[in-house]
C-alpha cells in the first residue's frame, strides 16, 4: 500500500556497517510511493556502493558539495533541503550526530541538515560504548530538543561481536516510524471520503456527446492522497483514461451528469467529506436521438436543458458531520464570484482554479489554485504539481474536520 505517496525523502547515509541495510530502506520507501534522493557522506562509500542506492532510488546519488571537475558546478544543498518533505539519516553515525548537534556542515549531507526546514529523523547506529558515551548522549539530547526524531537504536548483536544497544533499527521499523510521525495522525485516517473526478459526457445521439476537456488528474490526485492518509475513498469518475490501484479507493465509473448525480447522492450521506472536483456538464441535450443524427444541408438547432447541480444538492443536504469541498473556475471577478458560490452552495472549502496562469487548469500535471473558506483570508497557492495541490486541499480539509 502506498502510504507515503509522492512524499519527497532526502535519505542521508553515513559511514557505518548498518549502511548495508539502506538498500532495503530505499526499496521500502519507493514501494511506499516516495521519491527518494540519496545523499551519502564520503565515509558511507566504504560501506555500500552509490550504484546500488542510485539503482534502487532511480536517482543519481549525491555526495559532494562541490563537483571538482573544473566545471564550477556544485550540488545545491539549499535546493535539496527545500525539495524534501522529510530528511531521514540512516544510519546516523556518532560523528554525523555530533556534527549535526554542533551546527557543522563540512559535507553535503550536513549542509542539507542545516538548511532543512522539513521534519528531520535520524536512526543512530554505532557500537555499544560509543552509544553510551556521554558526548553521544548529550548530542542526542540536543537534537531531540530541536525536534529531531530519534528512531532507535535497538539492542542486539553488534558488528564488533558485542551485544547491547547501538544496532540500527530495521528498515521496516524506520519507514513505519517516519510515516506514522508524518501522516499516521491524519484526521482522514478511517474516514469515508467521496471524490468526484473527470468530465461528464452528455449524449446527443448514440455516437456523439457534449463534453469538456477535464482529464480527471486533479480528482484522482485527491483520491490517491486521501487514500494514502488512510481514508476509505469512494471515487466517482467520469470518462477518463486514468488508472487507480490503491486498495483504499473504490471506484465507480459514470458517463453522464445524471449518472454522476445518482452515484454521488447515493454515497454522500455516509461520507465524512465530499470533494466535488468533477467538471460536471451544466447542460445536456433536452432529447438525445435514438439513432445517429443525419447530416443535412441546413443548420442544426439543439435544445439544451440544465443538468442537476450536484454540489448545490450536497450543500442543501449536508449532514452536520460532513465537510463539503467544491471547485470553481471563474474567468472574471474571480474572488467575488467564488465567495458568492461558497456561501450559496453551503461549502466549507472552495478551490478556485485559475485559467490565467500557464501550467494551470485542464490536462496539465500542474495547477494553481486559491483556497477559500468561510471567515478566513483567501489562501493563494503557487503553481504546484496536482499531487501537491491535493495535499494542500486535504491539509485544509483536515483543519476543518
Ligand atoms: N458541479 C456540480 N454539478 C453540476 C455542475 C457543477 O456538482 N451540474 C460542481 C463541480 O463539481 C464543481 C463546481 O460545481 O465543484 C463547479 O462549479 P462551476 O462550474 O465553477 O460553476 P457553476 O456552479 O456551474 O456556476 P457558473 O457556471 O455560473 O460559474
């Protein structure tokens, strides 16, 4: 199960025999859905090859702050640290822990530590006496005080042949500790969430329809992120070419606005949150022809009738325990219209899409949105991947739940 979907993990590997376990660690993180960038200290190279970790993480391993090939290039620790959602150092040697505690940064990993604004976890690994040493204890106390998560070490047989505390925790335990600390406490865990996604198609005749350009990517990203946070997701999808395989997502495929309305209305009352990200058609042909409409020399008039506004129905029938999220796409007086919609449709959160910005809107992998909730200032987000937008929306939803 992808419990850590799309999370960016900066994995620091330092010099210690437990570095051999990092291959399994990278594999588990990747299997959990994470993007892993490995940064090794120079000493770590004596214990495991960068090739192993680069192959498993599918990214080149970084070690040096400066690339000394005369090109003047360098690995940007600030950028790396900002990229990461979490910095995990495993194994963390006594030397690296000491340097971290005292703000030293004489290698790329330590420079990343100093630049990191994200949560930092370390999995210490060293011999018994080193772990018991007063300087190590003081360093751990200092790091804990600064909010660094300490995972392990555990007791057992050590590389020296001695038995005692100092063994690095097993990769499964480390991954579990990080994921639990990062998202295990999600308010969405165990909650039922309804997400609608994609376009609808309104039949004109057996072969033609009125549709729109929605790809469903935003709604699917929301469904996957909610499932990653432990929610039971009901995904009602219009005709899209996207796949889902998360066990936490139950998918229902529909075609028309009427089918989407029926599927959503049947599921909503049992849900703790409803997120209507589908681009539902506002109109459909009043009469769909039973057989293919033949071409004529004259023009073709078509009468359209409104479809049901599903979001408005949800707002009017919202149970007390439920939070309702709608989407809006406005082209003029954006904020004013969106705030009107928020109130009129009894929404708890409105995601205002911008079509003005390059990279935002239909079909792209990125989006630029503003989040509006009653009684709070608009939260304008930068251009982000749809996975990141999904996280921002669900972070706000969690605050509201
Ligand atoms: N929506 C819906 N049912 C419809 C049409 C839209 O539930 N028949 C939902 C969408 O899923 C989305 C929001 O309403 O959450 C989109 O609204 P939008 O198209 O921006 O505006 P409308 O409410 O249709 O109003 P207008 O077209 O006047 O802006």
